[in-house]
C-alpha cells in the first residue's frame, strides 16, 4: 500500500513540477488548497484499496471495467461502533486483513447498506444522520439529516437508489422513512413499529423490518404503508436481516445465538446456523452467496464467513463491535 501511494504521489509531484517549469511564476497561494485537496483525495482512494483505473471504472458505474473493479475489490464493510469507523476488508480472501477505513462523517455507525453501484450508506445513530459515500471514496458526498430523521438504525436501498431508514426517539413510536434518490426530504413515513432494528428488500421491492422488541419480522409490500407480520418461528431478538441471491430471507437472532433462513411465504426455517455464532447482531450476503454474520456478544467481536450453503464458518475476522455489515457487490435485488 505504501509503495502504491508513493508511486502515485511521485507522479502527482512530477506533474506539478512540470507545470511549474512551464511558467515563470509559482501558482498563486489561493491555488495551494486545491493541490492539497487533490493529494488528500489520492490518499483517501489509495487507502480504500483501489487503483486509479478501478476508481474511474467504478465511478462510471457501467461496462466491463466496472465489473472487473467490483470483482477484484469485493468489499466487506463493517460498522464498528467501538472504533467509530466503517472498516473495510476484502470479501473474497480468507481471514483478510483490514484494507481501509472510513471515519469522515461517522458517529456511532450502527448499520450500513450498499447499492448496485457500490455507493455506501451509513446510519449514524450518534448524530442522527445518514452519510453516503461513492464507491472508492472516504468522504461523504451526501448527508441526510434533520426533520423526522432521529437516531437511525436499520437502513436499506433499492435498485433505484431509494433509501429506507428507521427512525424514532422512543421504543413504541418508531417508523421507517423513505428518501427517493437525490432527495433530502422523505416522501413517505411508514408507522407501526416498536423497535425496528434492521431492514431488507427482496427482488420484488417489498420491504422487511426486523422488530427486536416484538420478535417480529414485518413485511411492507411495495407501494404500501401497511406492515403485516410474517409470523416466523424461532425468532429471539432479530437484530439482523438480509435477502440472499435466491430471494430467501435470513435472520440473525442475537439472544439465542442462531441465524435462520426462510423461504419467503414459509413460517418455519429451512436452515438453522449455530456454529460460529455468539450474539449474532448483523448479517449480509455477497453476490456469489457468501454469508457474513457479525458477532458482538464478546470483545473483540468477530465476523464469521460461510461459503454458499454451508452451516459451519470457514473464516473468522476479528473486529471490535460489528453492529452492521454490508457487502459489495451485493445480491442483485
């Protein structure tokens, strides 16, 4: 990483010197902050673990270059509330080492979500904001705040870029806000929840809400504002929910140390995972089917990794307190 940073900064320095050599005067002092910002931007992108070519491909959001960037930089985002950071790990390596972090705009990051283009969305419970980070960037491009957005927790984003986020200052009077892409104010408020801890969206655009106090997973059909209970069995403090690439619903249960998989429409699980779990609080899937579950009962916490279809972990990543997880590329919604 240091060698890559040194080489990029060397090229930047040569370019600046060449420009200076072609002019009889030095750049005005007013331009110096811009140079510093360019250097800091390069540092941030390198710290994220991307090459300049991959960054350009990712920002384009399309084409084979973008696909290569996504595959080579499959990333696990861990919301570590102990270190007040989003910690980045390679999602396609065994027992990976941390490759970067995001701290700018972060304040008690209880959860995170990622969209199809790699945009990262972070629910900051500490300062009641949602911060958005383009793929490869460590500074937010958008910050949602104010109004009804209070102590956000669960967060999800659909394929159109619509952001769903839980909000509410008191248990028993919480709700979900819906922010259309590009909007700083919500277009909808979905009520009727006690303590909505997590959110997930299926391929049909239906919203699922994990209510930790009521031990219920609610379904809100696309276009509706009326939640209905799925009446799932085996739930005990469902603090993490996710949808896999086959459109199955998965639930991490913090109190009974299990993760359950449900075919949508069924009330009993088709699979139960206990191995490697201790206070499972968060859960997420990578597009190829790899499952990640964050354990936060002990310190330091761990993120257990499971190969597609497996019920025993093949890796364990040590991390402070993994309150939330997101993976890019995610299962196609």
